[in-house]
């Protein structure tokens, strides 16, 4: 078993089936890989749908395992334990992947000396891309990543995407698993667990490689474009930043950075307004205010 695709899921059965439909279309030899779906206390028909799908595609090794402890980090760690591949690729249940996804990661690890990798992540909207969406608000909601058409080392200034990342299994023996104090839990929109892992890996000198040939498409549902979801996500991002800073002892650095970003946001919002893009300005300020509330611990 060369590679395991690990998908953690929580109450997102219909989208998960769309993800699995792209997984079974891989061009790699089916003997070389598997797909492990981790059901994190879903109350919808996730288990039934995965069982039906796996039966319909019996030529592919699709397994469903349960993780009773609520939280994405718990689910991902369960996937590590239950998987059999030497290389582990993590994707989300609201994504689809290209047909060469598995082949690209096997190539990255076997032929390019990679120990840690990240692929491209592109954004797809279930409806139209909102007019108020800017580069910055889209980055918070969808976190796209496109670093060109060549395999390269990702610089420390760029955080790889958690929606398309892969590791040699030995990474977790050397640097530890996902921190269960971080990451989403149920409907809470916190995160940062993958950033924390990448920080630990890079702090000890490990390089992270990028491959443009392993592509994930992040499908953004309409429910993620509502003001309520947007505000909750922005606040969750801020809280996650604060929790990571507390863990690393860099709170003052975070506070200083957030104050600088608030100043920059005001200038950028003014630019948007003066160039007749007031909706982009409004949502950009809204995002920054929400993140700041999470960072500084205010409600």
C-alpha cells in the first residue's frame, strides 16, 4: 500500500459522495492506494451512503471508520492510525480531486525526495462567486493555493493548505500528530491544527514541497456565503490564531501583527471604496473586525 487518502467528515453526506466520486476515478493502480473515511459523530446518513457507495465501487478500497471524540484533529489522527499507506494525503469532504492526484503524490515522495507535501487548491462556487468577494475574503473562506506549474519547495512565508496536504507516515512519529486542542469541533469554526503541524515540522528544518499535479477543488456552498457564517468563521480564525500564539508564546507578536493588519485593512477598504467597489470594502472590514475580536478575546 503506497498511499492512503484520508477524509474526515461530519454531517456532510451529500458533499462527501461527490468527493468519493472523484476519488474512485484515480488513474493510479488501485492496488497502490486506499481511501479511509473517518466519520466524526455524524447524525445524518453518512454511514449508509458510504456503505452504499463502497459496495457500488468494490474495485476500490474504501473503508469507513468511526471517531467518537468530536473534532477534526481527533478525526485526522484516527485516520493516521487506521490507514495502511506509507504516504498519507488529507482532503476535506467538500472537495473533489483530479484523476492524477494519487499518482502525483506518489511521484512527489518517491522521485523528488519529499517528506511533506501540499498540492494545488482551486475554488469552485456552487452558485456564482459573490461580487463582494475579494482576494482577502476568499482566502479566509476557501484558502486557495496556486504556486505555478513546477514542483518547488514552499517558502516559510507561505502556509500550505490543509485541504490538500500529504505526509510520509514517519512525519507523525517524528513531529507528533494533529493537536486536538486546535481545529474544528462539530459546528464550531475554529482551525489552525494543520498550521500548527507545519510550524513544528518547519521549526526543525524540514522542507515542504508543492506539486501542481495533485489538485483539489474546494466547493463553496451557498450557506458559507451568508453573513452569519462569515462572521462566525472570521471570529473562529481569530480565536485559532490566539490559541496557536499562546501555545508558541508569541501573543505579543500576534497582537502587533493584528494591529498592523487593521491599519492596512482600513487603507485597502478606502482604495476599494474610491474605485467603486464599496461591497468589497464592507466585507473586508467585516472580516478584519471578526478576526480581531477572536485575536483580542472580545465579543
